[in-house]
């Protein structure tokens, strides 16, 4: 096909698009178009199925609804092109440039057709769309269909992939820094070694993705390090805790208050959970990891925390009377009074102390913990390590402190 013949086809197609007289849709199916320049042409709805467009220029073209099924587009230039609902199924776009292009709702699923060998076996030949090493910087891929696409080492930095489907896609080594993956489907997506720094994505989206050696946003690293109760509750007890945290975060609009009375949560990893206001009388947390968790105003008398890790926990205003903290590590825990508030959030002018009466802290670590004004009548602190523990305002005469290691403990408000 000569350059002049191609110009006629493009001109007729542009008249076809504008519904002018003499317009004809461009049908370039299986055409040899390597190295041609279609820049800024209006080829919306044109047919390029099976065409060879290696190193072809489509810069700024309108190719919306065009058909590139099974086409070869290696090293082609489609920067700033309009590719809305364009069909790229089974196309080869290795090392293609698509920076700034509008590929919203484009179809990049595998192409399926019959070849002779497959036909003899009665099988369909399926070819994944290949975007390996392609550059899609700042491309608009909202709602794009990318299931099983090959995107190894592709540059998708700052790309908008909102609502896209990347399930089973292969993005090993891809650059997704700053990409928007809001509501993107990442089921079984391969992201090995990919760069997701500054990407907008949630831990839930990555639950089934392969992110080995991937660079993740700091907040996502922290979220993925959290136990399952935060993002994928594995049983009824974890679901109750998960729903309680939603209840806390939404101020009661969604979720439900946790009712964990008499439940056995021994040995669980429950770091950074918030069980403030929960009902968990006589629950067992023996050997549980509860680092950084909150129990503010929690109803929890008679609980057992034997050998539990309670570093940095907040028990302010909780009723933990009669609870057992034998050998628990509650260093830097907070057990101070809580300012009571009205339903509208305004202060009531009253404080509610933490109730630690009759608790057993034998051999517990309470270094750096603040128990200011806590109720400790009848509490046992035998051999408890209480270096720099703040006991200001507590009525010490009612507690059993014999044998406690109280080096530098704070016993009065003046000392504090």
C-alpha cells in the first residue's frame, strides 16, 4: 500500500466519522503499516485487526472504538492518543509508548482465535495482550480490562487505573509509583518486584496478589504487617473485633459493639486493636499479643492476661477489677482516668478512674506504665517490675506492694 493510497483511506475515514458524503470506514485488517505516521488523524472506529504497526506513529490520534485485535504494535507511539473503548485483545504492544493516552474502558484481555494446529486439536488459541516494557506514564486506564495482560517492567507511574481489572495480570518489575489503583481488581495479580511507592491501593486489594520484593507505600507496609483481625477476620471472634473497630471508627453508625464475655482469645495476635467500650468480662487473653491495643472504658472484670504482651496498651477508665496479669508485659501501658463526655462530645467535668482492684500483677512488667489515680485496693504486685511506674494519686495502703521492684517509681503528684 503506497503512502498516497493510505492518505486516501484516512481522508475517507475522517469523512465517514463526520458523516460527510463519500465517507468510508477504514478497513486496514492485516495491513502492513510498519513505520507509517498517522499522528493526529481521526481514526475512531477504524479496523486494524491483525495489522502490523511496528514503530508506527499514532501520536494524538483519535482511535476510540478502533479494532486492533491481534495487531502487532511493538515500539509504536500512541502518546496522547484517544483510545476510549479501543479493542486491543491479543495485541502485541511491547515497548510501545502510550504516555498520557486515554485508554479508559479499553479492552486488553487475551485474544482468542482458531489457528490450524489448535483447530486440529479442537482447541482455541489464546494470546495474552503483551505490554511488556511499554511506557504508560500518566495514562488514563479507568475501567480498562487488563485481565491476564503481560505488563512486565511496564512504566505505569502516575497512571489512573481506577476500577480497572488487573486480575491474573503479570506486572513483575513494573513501575506503579504514584498510580491510582482505587477499586482496581488485583486478584492473583503478579506484582513481584514492582514499585508501588505512593500508589493509591489498599491492603485488602493485595490480599491475593503476589507482592514479593515489591516496594509498597509505608502505610501499606504497616497495614500488611497487622494481624488478620484488621483486614481479613478468620473466625467469629475476629469478626466481632473487626465489627467493633468499625463501630468505634464510625461512632456507632456501622458495625456492632463487641460482646466477648467468657470468650477465649488466648495466644492470638491482636496488635493495635481497639476494644474500647467492649463487654469482655471473664475473657481469656493468656499469651495473646496485644501491643498498642486500646481498652478505654472497657468492661473487663475477671479477665486473664497471663504471659500476655500488653506493651503500650491503653486501659484508661476500664473496669479490670479482679483480672490476672501474672507475668504480663504491660510496660508503658496507660491506666489513667478518662474525662467523661456527654453524647454531643462536650466534657461532663468528671473523670472515671481505671479500676484495678484485686488484680494480680505477680511477676508482671509495669516499667514506665502510668497508673495515676487508679483504684488498686487489694491488687497484688509481688515481684512486679515497676521502674518509673507512675502511681501518683493511688491509695497505696490498700495494695500489696511487698516484693515489688519499684526503682524510680513515682508515688506522688509532686514527684511526677
